[in-house]
């Protein structure tokens, strides 16, 4: 059996009620199982994003300083986007990046 560590957390009562409901409905065997599954999902989401996504996320959360200003050739960036994604329409590009279209 893998090593287990006790971690004490304080959660809003509303979240605990929802955890209990999931447990009562049979989705999870216990609060511990539900919380462990939520943490696994969280960690997987961060792993999936890769290094650049982590840096951007930390910057947006205010935990990383602003990177040095980059010089960008806008025309070249648009060409790269068009070549990579098959479009340079901003709405379509965002839909592709958000995984809303193939």
C-alpha cells in the first residue's frame, strides 16, 4: 500500500456538503477519495500545460515578474499562426486554442 500522509485543510461548508452528496450518490467512497481525485485532476491540468503555460499562469497570478519586453515581428507572427492553425481569424484562432474546434 502506498505511503499515506494526513493533510488537514479547511474548506467552505458548501464544498463539504457537495463532496458528501457525491459520496452519498456513489461517485466516491469517501471525502478522502473525492479530494484525492480532485488533486490528481488539478496536477494533471498543470502537467499538461507544459513549461510555458506554467510560466504564463504564474505571471497572471502575480507570482512571477513580468518578463523582459520581447521584440515581435507582427507580420511574421501572423504568418506563423496562419501556417500552424490554417487561419489568422482571431475568433477562429481562439476557438482552436481553447479546443472548441479540431
